[in-house]
C-alpha cells in the first residue's frame, strides 16, 4: 500500500508544472542519501494505522511525510515549494492503481525549519490519506 501511495504522490508532483518550475522532476526522489540535491523533494517516512471501523479491516489511514530541501538565505523558497505540493495534491483524488481506492486525502501539516548547517531550509509536509482495499 505504501508503495502505491508513494508512486501516486510522486506522479502527481512531477506532472504539476507549478511544482516542477520550483524543483526539477529529476530531484523529486525516494532516497536516504545525503546531502539531498538543492532544491529537492524527498519522499519520506510513512505510518499505517488501521481505522478500526470495520471487521473486514479494509481501511487504513496512511501518514506520508515529504521532505523539501533548499540551500537559500531565507526559508521563502521552501515555503513556496510546500505550497505548490499542497496545491498539487489537492487538485484531485490520487490514483493508487488496482485494488486500492483513495477515499480521503489532505495535507494535514506543513512545517518549515532551518537546518543546523546554517545554509539549508527544510520543509516537512505530512499527507494524511484514507485508503480502502477494493476488489480488482
């Protein structure tokens, strides 16, 4: 399920000109390697929580974290990228492929931080999705 969510998020971001005008599609990645390219969007951690609302256990709440990195003298660029991500994700339901339905989704939080290196801004975007398993 997480891979489907991650692929859907990346597909939406690389297909959105407002995002790729700020971060090249080649810098929208899933990786652990540091340092991250500047600017970059790194698809990060995920948490799965059983919704507990049905005996069939077909609904899962997924919290997916997206990290934004940019070397800049302020945090303005990261704020613009965070906003572009939010707008892109709110543009329509994410297609998770066969067997999965994105019943609900939203950007539940956005944070902007200064990295301890004194040169890099760091954005954290949390996407909250309700995913339902459906017969394919």
